[in-house]
């Protein structure tokens, strides 16, 4: 009885061990099959991911290059078209005449960022939007403040400040201030001519001249591609005009309110923006020149001619780094009274901004390239006064020390190549 029980127990143990071995073998086979299936599924996924990465890289490279091709093979900018139009139709008897027009003191670029690019930033300014293009105000993504100063050749000084902000969802507003002047005008003499010679010449005391302008602007986003804007200006000028018996030079000043700028921006493609504006509308200065001890002096009514400005901004890439090329065209066609002027002319500016590194942007530009029919006509004096300005500069991000802060610096030749102008400023986005 005991022997039979022991034998049956041994058989049971054998069957249990055999079933355990079969279970383990089945589990092992299932694990191998599952692993094979996983590997089989992963290989196509890896190949697909690799193919998608290659396609994405090719697409990215194509997208980076296509704006350049499309620009070169069909998207001629408005400034170039206008240049050809002015060049072929008009004739001017002498060049650089617009520098003597009223309001010329405010036509030079303000801000190191704009100056470094030759002033060709009207289609896409980084700051001072109410000064350059108020239609860009509603496109801001953050508030932006700027403060800067500069020293020009022959001892001239300048300064500027701006504050731009967006009022969601479609409105933007901004304020810009610009000062230009020379606080130390020396080596002045007074006298008069008689028989071709100077009579009773005397040395005068030092004087100063000042020009300041404030522009308040607003813009409205009409659609995803179109934006409109405008600004109103308050201008102030003070010039030394009348010396007294003690050699002190008295200034005459004038303040004008109400000069208008109207602008529009249109985003043709994600990489190409065009803008058009009319500046200095209704701008007028009524001077009352001081005349020594006389109660009344000479009255001068100075009408500032409007300027038609066309601009473009094109984004592309250089060495896989963002490159922005801009062009501005300032066109003089009518005087302040709305009549046709006898010397129509266009002044071109072109510049580029290249993001050399994450924190460093390099800038270069060519400004004050005057175009007119005098180029192809003899005895026009065009080439005698042809004197464009060359500009270079850089922008450096200061985010390590202050969030949203950027330092800008620019240096450019002056119009007569008698020296250089330098500007620097600090901008903060918040």
C-alpha cells in the first residue's frame, strides 16, 4: 500500500515538472515571437522617421532658398520700378537740391538700428515705429522702448527716444522724440561788404541752433496682410539770426503743429513686405525773423513739401542665418501747396541686416543715392553733387543682463565726406 502510494506520487511530480518545462518553453517561444514582432515593427518606423527627416530637411532647405529665387525671378520691388520711372522721365538741372528744402533737418535717419542699414527700414522698423511707419504699430508683439544719442560731423549732436505698444486685438500706438542741433556754433563774424571788401567786421559770441520733433502715431490692422496708420507731428526750430551791438547772437524760433504722415503696409508673402507712405502733409513754418531793436522783423512763411515714400523688406537666408534686405525710395514730386515742382527727384536707400549669431546682428547700407534724369543729360551738374553715404553697424542682445535689451551702434559717412556720424542706443522689449 505504501509502495503504491510512493510510486503514484513520483509520477505526479514527474508530470508536474514536465508541464512546467512545457510552460516555460511556450513562454520562451512567445517572448521570442513578441520580440521579433517588435523589432519588425520598429524597423519600418525607423525607416519612415528617417525618410521624413530627410524630406523635412529638403523642404526646409527649399523654403529657405525659394524666397531668393522668387525675388530674383519675378518680384521686382517697388523702389526699383519707381527708380526706372523717375530716371527715364525726369530731368533736374542740378543735384542735391532737396537738401535745401524746408524740413531737411529731420530727413536723416534717427536711431542706430536704422542708420546702420542706410535708413532703409521703413517697411520693417524695429523701433520708433511712429516715426518711420505707423502702420506697423498694430503688428507689435510686445511693448518696446528706445533711448539713444549720436554725434555727427562738424560737432552736431542728436538724441531720440520712443515708446511703442499694441492695444489688442487690432490697434497699436507709439510716441517718438527726435532732437538735433549744435550747442556750440563758434567762429562767427559780423560785417558788410562795400566795394567788394568787408567793412567793420567784428567777432561775435558763440551761438546755438536746435531742432526737435515729436510724433504721435496710431495704426489699425485691417486684415492679416494689410495695416494702415498715421501720425501727427509737433516741430520746433530755433536758429541764430540777429547779432546785437555787444556781439550776442539772438535766436529766432518757430513751432508748428499738425504735420501728418499717412502709411500703409502690405504683407505680400511671409518673406516680403511692401509699404507706402506720404510724409509732411500740411507742414508749415511761419518765421518772424528778429531784426535787432526793431519791433517787427521779416516774416517768412516756409512750406515743407510732402515726401512720397515706397519701401520693401525681404527676408531670406545667408549661410543658414536670417538675412533681411530693405530698400527705401523717397520721391519729391510736388511742393507744399500741391503744385508740381520743377526738379522731381528720388533718393534711394538700401541696406541689409544679417543675424551673424544668436545675439549679434550685422548691418550695412548705402544711403542718399539721388536718381534723376540728370544722370544721362549733359551739363546737369548731377555727378558734381553725387555723394551717397556708406553705413555699417551692429546690434547685440543683452539678454544675459537684462531681458529683452538690445544695444545698437552705427557709423556712417556724412554727405560731403568731411567726417563720420556715430549713433548708439538701447532698446528694451517687455
